[in-house]
C-alpha cells in the first residue's frame, strides 16, 4: 500500500509564476537525496537536502514522476494555474523487496579435482625400445606418475 503525503501551496507572486519546487522525505522524515524527478519533459535530481526546483513551467496539467533507489515510484498529475508557484512536500515509501528463492552452489575440493582435464602423455615406444629402461623408470619419466615400492600408483 502506498501512502504519499503532500502539501500544495499556491503563491501569487509574479516573479515565481513559473516555478514548481518540492522537498522529498522518507517515512522517518529524513531527506531523500539524488532522486530522479520528472515534470512533463523536464527532469532534475533532488539535492542532499531532498529539495528540487523546476523553472519556466507553463500553466496546465503536468505529470510528476519521482524515482528513488529503494523507494516506491511516485506519480501524480498536477495542475498549475497561471501566475501560481507550486510547492510540494512529499513522503516517499520504502520499497519492500522479497526474494522468491536463493540458490547456493558450491563444490568440494575433490569435486573440483575430479572435473579437471586429464593430461595424457604419449610415449613413443620406438624410442623407449632403443633405450635400456624398465617400466618403473618409464613411469617416473612421465609427468604426474610416480611408482613407489609397496604402494599404488599416484
């Protein structure tokens, strides 16, 4: 449910006749900084104090849209009369975000090792046949294979 509180103050000063200004606050009455505010085709951002100003706004109906990270989007149609300066105080409502599901994936060290590519060594039997060697010496020359007495291959 979206609750927006605002006050609309009309002023009849000729020098402010084209101005629309406002202040943005959260539910704890803290200013909402860096919000994106659009009024018709004009766009601005709120200051650190949550303030914004639009100049040279013609009389008539305008759509006011406010977007701020972590808050629900506010949108309303305002009507500005000729020679009227408008001032708003808006309270933005925090957006509630729920995750439907969180999936955590991981692998044990053994799973990572099992999935690694196996390096194959091709032994040229002709070259081996010409050299006096034993099967144990041949295994010991191959990277990743070592023969030990009374032990399995590693």
